C-alpha cells in the first residue's frame, strides 16, 4: 500500500527529529522628571542542556514506579465532563500505533524480520516517560533547513514499556517510541521550488513553554522544590539533576507532569516513531516512523489519523529499517540506506511522491558504511561520525535512523572514545546492544541506566544556543 502518496501541505514533514525555541533579554526606556534614563529589565539566566532535555532515572526497584510518569496517567480535562480526564495519548491513537506496528509496514523488506510487541507492551499502562525533549524547530534550526522545511516547534516524549514483575520490581523492555507534539499556528508559508508548503510556528504558545521551563529551573535553584538547592547550570547532559536528587525528585516530577498536561493533548500529537524487536527476540532492532494526516486526505482514513512513513533516506519504497545485532558478520543495515547528507540541503527525499533525488544522485555517508567495512582508517570513521552528529548537515530527511542511533557507540568501539564534551560519562552507551539516543538502556550488558548520545547532545546544544539568543525573556 502506498501510504504516503496522498500526503501534502507539510503533513509529510511531521515525523522524527527535533530541537528548541527561546531567547534574549530586553531593555526598557523609562522617562522621569526632566531627564530620561535607561532601566534594564531583570536578567533571566540562560538555559542549560538539562533545562530543555529531561532524562528520567531508569527504574530499578519496585519503589521507582512512583517516580515515573505513566502515559496512562498523563491526561487533560474532558471538556464535556470536567470530573474526567482524556489521555494525552488517547486510546484511539494508541490503537492506531499498535495497528501500524502490526501492519506490513513493520516488516523489513527482503527479510522475515518484523516488529512484534510483547503482550505487556500492548497495554498503555506499561508505557512510561523515559525522557522529554523541548524543541523549537524540527527538523533543524539552521537557516538552510528552516528555509526549506519551515520551523515546527515541538515537545517530544520518549516513552518505553516497563513491566512490573511478580515481586514488584521493574523490567525495562528494549523498545521505545517517540511521541511528537507540534505547536503550529495554522496555515503555511509559500514553499521553495520543489518543496511542500512550510508550517508556521505558534510562537505565542512556545514562548509560554519557554517561560515555564525557565521558571522550573529557577525554583529548583532557589530551593523552592525541596530542601536542596539544585542547579542545572554548567552540568553536562545526563539524568536531570532535580530528578536525581532525592530531596527534590518528587516535586520536580509533579512539576513536569503538570507542565506536560498544560501543553499537550491528543489533538497536537502529530507524529510517532518506534524502535522495536521481533517478537521474542533480543535483536535485530527495527525503526519505523508514522505521521498524522487530516480528515479526507487519505481514502482509508476518512476521519484522519496516522500512517507509516516511507523511509526518507531509503529508496522510496521501504518503511522499516533494521540493524543486525553485534556479533553478526557482517553487521549489515537492511535495507541499505541511501543518504543525502553530503549534498546541499534540499527538501527532496524518498518519502515524497515521486521520491527524490534518484539514488544515483544522492551524496551521503551513514554508519551502515562503517558496519559493512570492517577496518576503514580512523580519519574516515571520524569524518562519517562527525557528519552524522552535526544537526546542520544531517537530519531526518537526509539521514537514516540507524545512523543517528549508532554513531556514539561506534566512536567508542572503533576510535576508543571514552569522553564526549557535554555528556555525563555515566550515561554514555554502555554496549553495542544499546541503540538508545536518549532514554534507558536494555538490561543486557549491565544494569539498566540512562543513555545520551553525541547526536542528542549536539541537537540540545543547538537548541540552548537558539533559545538563549532569540527568545528567553522576550
């Protein structure tokens, strides 16, 4: 089934990547008596990485369930009955998510491998928030990317299923989903040649979001969320300091949950993605994205809903992409990606109809090249990994998902990297089975724990710089 053929008007660009929006300080001129003087507005401290990218501590004990946010409990008021709440990830949308995961789109082309969620993960009660990203400009913040794709502010939830064992302890499954909530003003800007119309950002809504995350940061640093004064300034990206401190964790979690319930709803959930495993298997890892279409656009969804997305960096026909497990020889990626991240930024990609550019006209690199070539020289490895981690050059529409989820561990294995600027060393990927970008590692190569990759840190740094330079305090 050709699921993307009827997408238009910018809806196609609602799939996987993200970043953030905030910015500067203003001065007010005040006249008094016979003289005028300048009065500087109170300075708002700049935001830091952990203010916009929130990583929750991984659950390891029965008591840790109380420290998490379940998607079953994340609700907004029911307009018809204020005594009831509507889930942010509604039952209807969750059912569509499960349906796409069980559909032919989740079968990797040319193989027998497909995503198969265990029965426990087919209940919304199992899904908990592992991390939160607050972003102002998917798929990127550079001028070239915004000129072609527009600017789509978002809040992204990274959610993972957690099973409650008979003794009450948790088991985190090696599966994750991204839920992307957009903040767009409606309408669109005229497209550049060959591109779809560009969405207009809802800056009013997003400035309110920025003000609230700055307020949370300030209250935490002043000791208003517990007996400890906890700072996020100058702290490398890792588990959120307010969630890591036992004196503030409960109040910070409540603040975060209330923040999400003020700003999210099923109506602005605009894209989803999953990384899953075959039923009963520990590998291979399979990636699949989904986008929302409005009512009347697709014959099979008269009321609108979600459809799988053709992989923008594949050949135009496939939906799912797979990474073979560590230890296989060669450790190939299927289907082989055809990236375009060495070409000038273009809105053309393989998810469009017709797909483009043609495969033989694309210029790019991927980590699939490194997996297929057992011993490239270190400078070639470094060049590829630098390209993948750079959000001004590589993004969802020119780079495959496997690349963005494997660059950091490849640097650790092939280049013997042990530290990465801006990342807490305690959350670097702990093994070749850990393909997390931002979330909880699988309990295969050691205890479950939080994970942050270089790609996530680079996107977060771009977001923080953009916010502090443009929106904070305005």
